[in-house]
């Protein structure tokens, strides 16, 4: 069944009262998006992304049909259709980056009122309600979790955040792990008691894990929601500064129509070569896409499940999730619940906002290829479940698009596999690489235009992101300077060429297995630097090795030199995937790369005190001295605690 549609009497009235301005800044206190002019402006922003995406996708399909007419051949038609679909998706991706670059050039004119206000340093409103910073955990490394809590507690004390409490919400069932949690909680309570400036830290553990994390947060709202006005949701690997928390609280106090504000948390703190490459890539390529997202979605944003602040009353009243009809994996409890909760809040009339550049928030990521593939399998099933959420009544168009993009991002991967396979078969039969080479080997104006447009679409996201960083000295410095940035970007691209076939094959098989009924169990993630053994890599990636070997065997049988050269990187990447997992999971290689100025980010070149403090507390290797521009916190409090 569909969730209950909130009645109009329960919704905040967006048009109630005039729109007032801050006399000191001239910025309106609130944005009203239901009026004619703002609504038109929002739709104009969305059309500015949709029209170029559709035109580019249509141009690719048209040029492909002109350069390589399908005629009556079923194989040629299949290749043409698949090419049009996968390249149409790439056209949408490329247009997002171009859109984000233009929006960045527009500066404040493209930013929301909320984002502009977030850049001002103002105090929170005293007496406007308390805030709970809740950390949801399930069988996590309790020592690491409470180390992050100590850092956040100290940061809150420095920010003089008197109205923010820290709450640990445990869903751990294992008695031994729960005992460690309770021990660490007792230690942090004793530590916090010595300093009255530190926030109150609370802990509770559920014995019935109904609804997983969504149920955990929901139970907190029912049990403790009356004590708090706002809730900052954090994951077990989240880290947020006290200044960022107080800023989020102030923005919620000043924006009564806003039900949720999502921040961007960048991955940091891990040292394997794989993690350092991914941390670098996300820092380099995400900003333009995020600027695009914030610009077109306006107040109808999405929720990513952590490092966000929620208005408890709005969330508790409107974001309760039903079970999906049918059997698992597409039915049952909603796994990727956060985006659905955000959509339900938007449906109820609350604004859901994104702050793409606020800073002061971090998370951690899988430290090796094996763990990343496991996460992708879980996320794949969770996103495909949203096929049964899309028809729900009352959802806004932007929310449906958020859901659909998640579905398509996984659904397009089997199409890539089918395209490469059928196009290679066609090339083996005709002797012409055709659409498999994006028109590069074709003759005539249409083939040449297709090749130019295809390569532009594929390369544009990374080239625009790199150009965006190179254009500003402060952005170049954050990556260690121009030379370090260019060398790191070139190496990252080489690694991506090797990783892409493995990720695509694995995730495409996850899509197929989900539709065939295979249920994925969501287990606790391994968040520490972990080196993958050769036996584990071969056991979990044997299918990639087999596919790579079969590709090489088929290419030898076909005997086409150009086809073999074109597909050799794909075949070799699959064949060597276990070695990729083992070598890139080495932390010594990651630290060596950092020491040589490779894959640096702002978290290396201008490390925040909170990150340095956490590394010191957990005994992690420090960044080389030349990379540290922010002082470390003294270890006196750590020594006192140990004493």
C-alpha cells in the first residue's frame, strides 16, 4: 500500500505571511516556491538541464543512425539502440557538469537563500529548542565510534554549543560487542564529567532491531523527540565539527519551512591506495555535480541518511515508512530508506535543502575494491526497490526524479555489458569496429561528428572538473599545487580505466541477480584500512577472471587485430581484478603516494583540527609535516583520560 498522504491541514503553509528581509543583508528570510514567479524560475532551471541533455542524447542517436544505418539487421538495430541508451545517459551526466560549471560562475545568483545565509557567522537563537546529534550504530568498532564522539564533543565545547547533546543509538545484538560499547560509554562519561563545557553524551541500545536504521531513528523520535527540536543524524563513520553543527541549528531556527538540511560529507581519514585514490577523485569531481544538483532541485532536495539536520516534528509526522508489497528483494523493508524519507517530507510540504559547500563534515569509505563491491551490491538492491516507490501518490516530480536517477544509475550497467558484447560480435562479423569505437574508425561527416560528440560527452565531466580547479589558485593549492594535481588526475584516470570493467561487470550482475530474486543481507561494514588477501580476492572475483579469460580466448579466435587492441584493456582489467584488489588495498602504498604529493586533498594540505585530533587519538599515521597547515590539538586531554 502507499503511505498516508498528509492532509493540507498538517502541512506548513508556505504562502503564509509576507516574505521579510534581513535589514543588514537584504536577504529574504524565506523563499516561497509556490508562487507563480519562483515556481517558473525553478522550472526554468530544470529545463535548462533537461533540454541540453535531451538534445545531446538525440544528436548522438541521430548521428549514429546516419553513420551506421541498421538496415534490416536485428543485430545492427540492437547495437544502435543500446548505443543510444548508454550514450544518452552519458550525455545527461556530461550536461550536469556543464550546468554546474555555469552555475558556479553565476555565484550568489545561483545559490539559495539558505546557502547564502549559511556563509554568515551568526549565533544560534537561545531557547529555541535543543538539538540531539544522534549516531546510529550496529555492531561497529565501539572504540573507533567513541573516539569520533570525543573529537566532536571537544569541537562542540570550542563552539560553545550549549544546546546540543550527543546520543548514541545502538542496534547491536551481539552481547560481546554491546559490552564493549557500554565500556566505552562509561569511559567517555568519566572523561566528560571532568569538563563542564563538554556536551551531555547519552547512550541507549535496542534489543529489537525493527526497521534497521530507519526503525532505530524512528524509535528515538518517539522516545526522546519531545526533548529536542532538531536532530543531526550521523553514521558510525561520520565526523562533524561543532561549528558546522551550530551553523545547521541556526539555519533551521531561521527557516521554519525547512524540514531537513543535507550537507556534503567528503571521505577522509583512510590510507590504503584505493581509499586515497577515491578520496581524491570525489574531491575533484563532485563539486560541479553537486552545484548542479543544488541549483535545479531547489527546495525539493533529497536526503542521504547522514550528516544532515532534521526538524524532529516534521520528520516524525511524515517520514514513517511502510513495508513494500511483495517478497524480497524488491519487497519488504525499504533498504535505501533515506531518499524515500526525504521524498515524503517534500510531499508533506516541507523544504529539503542541500548545502554543497558548507564544509566541516566527513565520512569514511570502503578501503579496498572488495568492500566497495559489497557495498555496491547492497546499494543496488536498495535502489532497485524504489521501482515500487515511484508510483506512490503525491510525490513531487523532483522526488520521483531523484528516485529514478538512482534506479537508472544501476540499470544502465547491464546495458553497457550488452552493448559491448553485441557491438564486439558485430565488429567480428563485419571487420569494422563501428559504434563500439564511437565512430572513431568511421568514414564521412556523420561518423566524424559522432566521434567528436561521443568523446566530448565521455571526457567532459573530468575535463570540466579539472579546469574548474585549475582556474583558481586556492583550489589548486588544496590539491597540492598544479603539478601534483595533474599527475594525480592522470594516474586516477589510468586506474579508472582498469577498475571500470570490474565495477561494471560486478554491479550489472547484481542488477540481474536482484531481479532474479537474490536477497542481499546488509552486514556491518569494515571501515578500517584492510588489506585484501590473494585467496579472498580470487574467491570473490573468480567470475571476473573467467570472463576476462573467455574474452581473450574469443579475441584470439576472431583474429581481428584492431578489435583485440580495442578490447584488450577490458579483458586484461577483468583478468587481473584480484591483483587490483590486493595491491590497491595496501596502506603502505597509499602513504607512499601521499608522501610523494600524489592524491592529495584539502584534508591533507589544510587538515582540520578535528581530523588531526581523530588521527592522533586513534594512533593513525600523521600526514607529513609539509602537508600540515593546521595545528594539531595538544594531547594533554588524551593523557589525562588515560591516567
